[in-house]
C-alpha cells in the first residue's frame, strides 16, 4: 500500500472535512510566541477551502489532564489562524459537544471552524481502545472525511490520529507528504557528503537515530548537553556538566562502530563553561582537556560549544550536500550560550543541497535567533515523529493512511 493523499478523496466541494493539524504552539500569557506550526498548516487548509470543503480543524495543545483547562485553550490559535487565512474562523468551545455540533452545522462551503483542544477529552489519549474508539466515533459524526496533517503526532496511537482514520475516508495532507518526502531523502539515498548534527540534553534521546543513521552518514557532529557523556567516555573531566553515566558504554560502542564504518564523529574541542545555570553567570571558554581549570573548578557547567568548535561545525555543515540537525548546540534560551546554536543554524542556511532542521527545540531555536523558515531547505514540524521515522520505527498515524515503511 502507498500513502493516501488528498487526490484519493475525490471532489470535496460541499463535504465536511475534519483536518487533524498539529497546532501545539508555545503560549505565554495566552499569546502565541511561535506560530510556525500554524503557518505549516496553511497549504492544506487553503487547498480545502479553495476546493469548497467545509473545514473542521482539530488539534491538541499541551498536556491537559483529559479535562478543560483554560491554560491550554486553542482560542488564541483560532484568532491567529483567522489572521493567516484572511477569513473568519469559528471557534467551538468544546470538542464534540453542543458548541462543536453547532459550529459545524453552520459551516458553508469554504468556511472554517476550529474545535477546542482534543485533549480536553480523556478519550483522545486513552490507553483503553474502547474509550479512545468511542471518542473517535463522536468526532466522526462531525465530518464526511478526514485529512490527517499533524505530522508531530503520527507516532502516537490517539483517537484523532489512528482511530478516526479507520472510521472515515482518510488521506494525508500536504504537510505530511512534504515531511515524508524529506525524511525519505534523508534515509533512502542521501547525497554525500551527509552530515548529521545532534544536540540537546541527553544521549539516550538520540540512541535510535545514531544507531539507524550511522551506516548512512559521512560525519556526525555532537553538541548540546549530550556532548559531555562523549567527553567523559574519552576520559575528560567535565565538572558538573550534564552526564548520563549509564550511557558511557553505549557511547564507546558507537565510537568504535563509527571508526569501523569510516564515519567521522566530530566532538567539541572547546566548551563555554559557566559558574551556574543563568544568563548572568561567570563564563570561560575552555579546551576540552581543561574544563575544570577555571575559578569555578569542578562546580562549573558546560552550557555551549566553544567558538573554535562552532567554526569547525559550520565548515563541515557548509561543505555537505545533505544535513540533518536535531537538538541545539547549547542553552540557546540564555544569550551567553546561544552562539554555538546560531553558528550551526547560519551554516545550514548556506548549504548547497538539502538542509533539514529536525523540529522540536531546533525549530524553536532558529526562530528565536531570528532566522526565517525560508532560509532552510526544510523545518520539520515533528521532533519526536521525525526522530522515530529516522530510527526506522513504524508510525501508527502513517500506517492508518496506508504508509508502509
């Protein structure tokens, strides 16, 4: 079987189409701080609107405990979606209750409604198949077809992702198509040199990706908090930097495998050490064999790759034909420790080939640091889903749409 796309649903004029988007945006005091996921949903929504469909958008936001919670309301998203679409978006204050039913019933061809956070209903994420199926059945009563376009949730078995797809004619939206095309290029026949840049806090979060991609890549660049487990494995003192001691044997095994495969693993040669985890901490750039040789000694924390490392990483990225990046190089949220991540991001904008920002914190970082989405070959909307795809795992939300890995 192959992925069912929008074309398989036939003419949609006059039909009520439920669109499962991923509108899980960051909010601060009820204001969206990064609307990237809302923007990513626009191509599919506009195609349906232009085709005369009656569009019912559903999504989750955050992790409410299966009940309404004003902190996680999609009301701000409805407002932003209306602005971006240039037309009114009706907001229903519940998921499958009277408000949702009234909003859907009032839709005319080309109209759009957004239902309240799916996770306000415990059935959305329930582990009990019957409970989940019952909620999916209620959702199915609201539409004639399902377009699944929330790539960030396709690795989950949830009512709106898997169960609903079994109840209605269903297909993938253009966002999922685009994500799969890029991820397939990263795994099937990537153009060489192929560089993978991994950061973030934990080695354990990236083990599957390293394992699956190691035979495919030319170079692996290691930054973020995970770098200190690699340095510790090589015998370096790392002060009070983040460490997963239990992962040291795994790291040593990967270093040996990479050597046998002819893959170069590039580790930092210098690190920005700090006296504490704050923007006003005392800092010092230290070579990796002298991380504790500062006034803060063994209490020092490594919070970013150093400038020499950043320059090497940037050169390796720019000279590659394919690059995948997942995980910041440092604590980019604090200005003194953002330079490494910024250098990586800047280098990705200069790649003569395919440069992919792998969602999650990396996507948030490039936007926070002032980069436009258009500067990159692709910014994934699904951090966890992207990683699981690159690990070679089956994704239930894609299988529900006919996809076979």
